[in-house]
């Protein structure tokens, strides 16, 4: 008769449960409790009747959402911006991590790493004011100190949508690339140094070592982080797209995303059903993309798939 394995005493598992409790509580409150409000997307919310007493309207909120031009604009902007953020962010973060790993002095390495992480600690409210100080049409640094002395025409930045795709990408990469390089830097630090020494003896230079050793060994980390990023591809940084452009209506064609649309639908149009429909659409498409990308990775390289 096979004896059943004894369950671990509570004393051994209790410290681990306490350690995990804050994270579990965060996800329960912010990710699972709100799921009970999904039904709002299928109702015509009337405040006099209340949320539960409001009339069911089926998919009318979704129909109206997709019949407007806003659906295409916010979906296009959210998807394309995040694809660029993931691609450029991954490349820049890997480059930063490789450069940091080549620093021989630990003091300089920590100093530069602190400087690179610092932008991620700046709130979007403060960052929006810094960007405004550069781009203000009247007294901004770019117009006042660069364009005007060179005799070039000044630009009203907050009324010209064509410049903002480049500005938003630049701001996002500047703010997040240093923080994103931490995981890659830790992965590089875990690579056996004897591999590099053997390659050096065989005559491989730094670039060849990076191409033949570092990047292949970083591939599992890159795949996992990209897969996790794909799960948020239909989520946008609200502060980046709302606060940095100063909520300028002239820029909606390039700054309107699903998150800003939901906020404006809720706060300005007072349309709870429409904002709930947009949020549900965002979640479902993001979930589908994670499953799709994971299935592709599993087919190409099963060892690197998440599940």
C-alpha cells in the first residue's frame, strides 16, 4: 500500500502565504472583483433605476462603439503604439543591458544603472510639465532657444498631430528602457563567464561574443517578456496619452487610445455602458492575443512557451 505524502505543516507554509498575501490581495481587488461589473457593458445604465435595474440592451453598446470612427482610431493607435513600444523597448533595453555588463567597475555600473532607472520613477504629471517646458509654443525651450535663433519657423506643438507619434515613442522609450533593462542585465550576469573566456581564446571579439553567446542565451528571457507585454498590448499608459499631450483635442487623431476613450466616455460623456463595452473589448482582444502568440511560440519552440 502506497502511503500518501504528508501535507506540509501550516507553520512551514504560513510565512510563504503571508509573503504572497499583498500581491494576491492586489490582484483580487484590482483584477478579479471588477469582473463582476462586466454586465454593465450590456446595459443602458439609468441612474434613476440603478445599475441592476437598468434595461438590458444586448450588444447595442458594442454596435454603437464600432459604428463610430473612434473605434478604428483608438484601436489603431493602441495597437501600433504598443507594437513600437515593445519592439524598440526590447531592442534598447537589451543594448543598455549589454553595455552595462561590459563595465568593469561595479561603482560605475551601479551609478549608471541608477541614472537609467531614475526616469521611470518620475510621475507622468511631472513629466507632462517637463515636456510642456520644452514644447510650449510661446516660451518653450525648443521654439525659444533652438528654432528661433536658427531662423526656422516656430511650431505650435500642441496643435500639430503629425509630430506626436515620434514624441510619444521617444518619451516612452526614455522613461522605460532603463528599467526594462534590469531583467536582461540580470540574465547576462547569470551567464557562465567561462563561455566568454573560451570564445575569446578561439579569437572571437566582443561583437561576435554578443552575437553568438549573449543574444542566444537571452532568447528565453526575451520571449517570456515579449509574451507578457503582448498581454498588455491593448492597454496604454493613460498618463502618457492623456496628460503629456495636455488632453489637447487637436491631437486626438494620434493620442486617442482605448484607455483615454474609456475615461472620456465615462467622465465627459457620462456613458458608463459605452466605457464598459470598450474596456471589455480591450480585455478580450488582449487575452486572445496572448493565447495566439503563446501558441505560435509553443509550435516553434515549446520550451519557451508560457503554458
